[in-house]
C-alpha cells in the first residue's frame, strides 16, 4: 500500500506539471436553474476531478452538463445537447389531465482552454428551446472534442439483457479486441486474458473473454453475462478509452462493483492515462477510497441545501471522513489552522496516558479559519454527526462559537465547542507566556535564561515597527524564535501546550479538563 500511495503522489506531481501545457480543457462550469441547482460554480483545476457527495446532491447533473460542453468530433451536435441530456416529460395537451415537468429558465456556462485560447460558451433555455451564445465573440463556435460519457453499467435490467440476447438469433459478427486496448485492465484485474472478442449486431454488442491459466494456456471462455460487475466494468472501460487522445472522459459512479483496493488501482491507471493521452477525466463517486486517490485540489464535494446545491471543501479530511461515515468510532477535533492543531495535540500528549487513548481514537484536523465552521456544522448536522465532532476555536472566536452552539440547538443536537486560551490568536497568547516565564521555558527549549531573555528582546525589537495583524506579527516572532531552537513553530507550540496542560492550574489546564470531559462523554455515548 505504501508503494501504491507513492505512485499516486508521483503521478499527481506529473499531472500538475503538465497541466499548463494542455491545449484543451474545461476550466470551469456554472449551472443555474437546473434540477434544483439555483447557482453552482465548479472549478476543474486538476486534469482528473472527482465529484463526491450524498445521493441527490447534483453530481450526475454536473457530469451530464459537462457532456454538453463540446461539439462531438465526427458526430452531430444533437447527441450532446442539453435537450438530449436533460429531457422533460411533456405529454400532448389533448391527453386530458396533463402531468409534466415544470419548464424553468436554465443556464450552463463553460470557461475553456480551447486550442490554447481562453473562450466561453453558454447554453441557455428560457420559455423556448436551448440556444448557445459566445459572449460577444463574432462568428463564435462551440469547441470540438471527443467526449466519452459512461453511466452505470448496462445489462442491468431484464429488458436490456433480453435485447442483447437477441444477438444469438440475428446475423452478427465477432471480431477480436486488440490486446493494447486491455493493457489498462490487465494492470488492475488479477486475471490474465489470452483473447477478447466483441460480438456485434447493429448497435448492440457483447464482450467475450478467454482467460489464461497459470501455464499461459486458454482455460475458459465466457461472455460478460458471467463476469463480475467489477471485471465487466474495467474491461469495458479499458476497451473504450485506452486509445483516446485529448478527450473529455466522464464516468458516473466509477467505483461500482470494485473492491477498495481495485478502486485505488483504477484511479491510478486513469491518472496515468490522463497524463499519457492528455485526457481530462471527471468521475462521480460515493467512495472515500476514490476521493483519497486524487489530490486535494481534485476533490469536489457537493451538498444539497433547501434551495440550492453548494460546494463544500471536501479536501478537509475530517469533514470528508465524517460525511462518509468514517467517524463513528472516533472523536474528531476540528481546529482553525496548523498552529491550533499543534496546541490540541500537545494537550492530547498529556491526556493520552491518562485516558488510555489509542493513536486512532481521536482524529485532529484543521481548516482555514473560523469563517467556514458554520457551513461545516450545517453539513455535519444534517448527517446527525455533531456529537462526534469538537470544534476548537481560537480565543478570539467566541462570537462564532456562540452561533455554532445556538444553531446546533436549533437542529436538536449538542454543538461541542471549546476555545484556546486568551482572547486573541494562540500565537499572541504563547508569545506573552514566553515573555513572562523565561526561566521555566529556557530549560524546556534548551536555552539558558539569559540567552532566551536576550533572544525575546531582540525579536521584540525586530518586529516593533511591523504593520500587520497581531496574530501575523506574533507568528513571525515565533518563527524567528523556533529557528533558534531548531524546531518548527507547530513543534514548539505543541511542546508549550503539553507543558501547560501538565500543570494543575491555568488556562490550558482548564482547556485540557474540558477536552477530557468531552472524551469521556463521547465514550459513554458509544457504549
């Protein structure tokens, strides 16, 4: 597994490096008024994107909308228009009582790189038909590109199976599939194939496989009726996209029928294929494994609210795992930033032996600031998971904390909130602590008292004329001091928090007591 992770991270770096040189890509899609989406903007900064979220959150709507971005090479535009992709049920008026889909105003806007040129296009529908516009470009035209759209595996219901079985009673042709088309599948599946054949009659086709035994001889022949869902899915996908170049590949529920390990292998091979053939790939998923197989910037988490679909920051591991049910046997702690996380970990260094905590009993994650906490509370509250999460705010976040607790109460749940010491950012509090406790912290930091005192005065003078927020200035001071002790700022904060939590009094001891109570209450709720 370590080697697989290393391979994934290596391909991520290669795709990041290649991205600026790609001559064709969709950079952004915005959807208004479609299937309960009031206004949703999705950026696609990485060549392979994963759309995630609960059922009904709009993943497939975004995927199908992307399918209408290009005029298909070698085909008519009608097959990739919103009219075909988003049909409405509208019976004739003479059928008596009419039940039909409501016709609403819709806009789907794309921002592209098309042949190295930045362009935009919009599909729009008012009361009439769908029309395209090109934002003032004279003689504008829709960019052309191969688009591959794959939904859930076919042959999934009896009528479809019967339709394909008719191949046996009608004239058909059987042709071998070149082995190069299934090299992709061979690297994922544990089977080895000596031959693949495609039986075709009109638009219908059926795949036959010949599997090899350990000695390399053909051992069995079987159609895809006898394949597992995973084997069939991988073989079909490999055969259909392995030779595509500079195409847009859209796959719905990419993990269907696959073991989590095979999901990782599939995403690795898709990203390798994207790198080699300049493919832009967008998939939907319900799988945390698939999400973890792409870098943070490639994860798009969607959530439906009462009046819209919104994007949540899925790259926050704590939120992601909570929403996918992975936090049911652990308590999650959400902090504002790296420094706050280090502070909490220092306290847990003291509580661990006392509470007999295992390494994975508590997950500590961080965000980019308190502004996003209310949105996370809303999301977790909908999934009834607020009891599994402790929100830790900086000392200056008490107003936000009060709002979190009030909103949690409205949702009928307990919002668990705690605060780092002081009334300012933790860096400010720590700097003042060091100034007032030179003798004690000189030993802890491996310096003599005179050296630490002189260093604190020198740094104070250095930043005396700095014009910035107090938190940023304090962080700069701590960074300068940390370099003296051959530590990082988070390492130093963790050491200081551990020291203060070990006392029997003080602000950090009070926070440690609060955290201890939360852990005990959470454990009691799990029994």
